[in-house]
C-alpha cells in the first residue's frame, strides 16, 4: 500500500477474532448498521414492509427539525391545541384543547413521551392539517431515499397505506443523528414533565446500557413491539432496528443482542478526510504540472476486529490528463481491499482548478505527448 495514501498510524498486530454467526432473532425484521461507514452487519427481512407504529414519529420529528433548521419554525413558537389533537387516541402528553403550548414542549412530548396528541398538534401547526403534514413526510422520505416507506399520519396509528422497512428506519435514524445532532439529544432524555404529569421515556435501554443515547420505541397490535436504538462505544456508533418483536422485553433483548454483536466483533476506522490530498498526478497543457487528488467526503470502513493492518488501498488514475481541469472533477478511483475483496470505493477528484497553459506550454506538452505515443508502443 502506498504510504502517502494511508491516513492512520498502523496499530500493533493482534490476532483477528473469529466471528460467530449473527444473532438469530424472533422479530419479523431487523437490521444492524454502522453509522459512519453505512455497512450492514446483520439483517433479516430488512426490506419487508411493516407497520411502523410510533417509529413513525422519527419521520414526524425529521420534518419538524427540518422546519426549525430552515427558520420556518421556532422552539418558542406557540401552537394552539385542536380538538382533533386532544382526542387522538394512544399514548399522550396530556395537552388540553384550546390551550397554547410551546413547540419545544410539544417536541419533547412527542420524542420522550411518544405523545400522539403532541404529534398531531405539531403536524397541524406546521402544515395546517395532519394530511398535509403527511405529504411533507413523504416528500422528505423521498429525499432521504426511503423508497419503501409511505406515511398517512404523524403518529403511527395503523393504516393499510402507512408502512416502513427496517432498512428505511436505520437510514432515517442516521439522518436525524447526522443532520440534527442538537435536537437528537432529546432522544436520550429519560423523562419529561408536562402539566404536572411526569412520564418516562419508553426506551428502557437508556437505563440498561450507557452506550445507548436514543432513538424510539413503537407498539400496536398490528406492528408488534418495535425499537430502534443508537449506541456509541469508543468512537464507533451502531444503529439497530427491530420490527415486530413479540413483547417489550423481546424487542429490548433483540436490540441489545445486535449491539453487543456489532461492538464485540467489528470496528470502524476513518481512513481519509474529505478534501485531504491523497496523491498527485501529471497534468499536460496546464499552468501547473500536477494536480492533487482526494475525496469529496470522508471515508470510513467497518471491518472485523484486528484486521486493520490487512487493508490494502489502490488507486487508478485516468491516463494523460490535460488541462483545463475543474476542482471536484473526477479523475480516478480509490479502492479499499481486504483479503482481495473490495470493501469500499470512492471517486478521486481534483482538489484544485488547473487552468490551460499558454500557446507555447500547450505546444511543448503536445509534442511530448506525441513523441511518447510515437515511441511508447515499440516492441523490444
């Protein structure tokens, strides 16, 4: 491996752990995914459409957080509670019809207490009606690539046209953590008191596992017991989603089993940073002779523990590059291999603009290229 391509200090050699088979769980579908690299470590029926129950509120919160980020909504805004919101069945934060409630309190009531009444109140404040808000949910879902999800309400109450998949749950959860880290912190709060009524977060793993810092539970008769959790240990964050478990205890045990498996047998490394110069290559007919190549985004890989030293980075660069070259233009490819299998690949892009040289510079390089082509193909 070219030393200038390898961004981390080598670690002491340690024997790799044998990796046992992934946990076999009783839930209808589940997935375990690394947050940084996106690698799927375990999955079962991850693309099967299922009833999301209150996992729906992740999409509701994503829309609300997006409105906050765009300045269309403020935490200290007041929302008037409609009779529909007040009457919404299921879990509640116990808002009262006709009263005005802080948006921040409604968000906490939805995120921490899983209040259906809070979810409807937020939906109506943002979009006028819950149906209009559902259109926003589907709009953002499409933007996030949740291709197997569809929403008709903000709560997760059952409907034949309201569904999601375990894979989409993991994707949505990762987007919330990545895009809205400040608001994501609410998912780790264990209780919230509103109107003198204190309720606990339904995610029991917040008490059992100090690495867990969110996200959401869900339950209806149609959906079964659902839980998506995120946990972080030593810089490695995992997302585990379990859909359709048989009981509350089963969903917690299943998610814990997935997280334990991931942290025990795998590790995640950041190999390169976004915009980091990884190598240089010759440029013909340019004002500069070389151009630096790097990656548009940071690159993480998730591998079996203690296999870091076995990684192999390879680059391929387009031959005979000529100016002009634009910053961000793809000029090659970076590939990461482990045991001769490609585990990651990213485009190599130009780090700078390279303008075209003047007439004499272009002429000289043109002759050099012609001569090289003329004599480079001779057989010896």
